[in-house]
C-alpha cells in the first residue's frame, strides 16, 4: 500500500466522527456512480442524501527528502455532497470545506483545499443538488 491509497478513507472517517455519520450509510469512500450501481432495486443508496469522499490520484512520489531515503506523497481527494434540498447540500459542503481547511490529520503534514468555495455540479437523475471540492493531503513515507 502506498501513501496515495487510503487518504479518502481516512478523511471520510474524520468526517464521520465529526458529524456523527455512518460509513456506507450516509458517507461513502467510493464514487457516487459505484454506490448507485451496487444498489439493489429496493435499496435506498441510489437516492440517499450523502457525502462521497473519493481518492482520485495524485502526482508520483517525490524521493527528495532526507537525501532520497524517504518519499513525499501527495494524495488528491474529491468530496461530493448531494441532497434533495439545495440549501442543505450547499450548507453541508461549505461546512465540510471549512472543517477541512482547519483540519490536521495524523500522518499527514499538509491538508489543503483546492477551492475556496464548493462548486455546484449538475443535478443527478434523482434531482439531488450536488456540490464538490477537492483536497490535497501530503505525507512522507519511507
């Protein structure tokens, strides 16, 4: 496992603890379309108001710290909030962004939001409003 895997899961766990959410019920560490595809016909996951925290890559490790014995990893994570109510979706996304801007995480020396406000995406097939922002997490690993 490299430092670029698991950053979304770690961030989702921080959010779940802070907001009393339950992983795989109303906060997911998988993309929205994967959760929707895995939902059975009677499963509410497709239409649930939820937060999705997803790893989407990052640059190759930079082996320059400590004379080349350690590597600097940067993980890129996307946070997507969806809700049938516009104000709730937007408010939750803004609250998460502000929480993330102040966040420190064990093992990571930098947590940086890429936007100053969440960006609105088109509504999905369930008429849910969607807002998204991106986070970069950096850590050093031997």
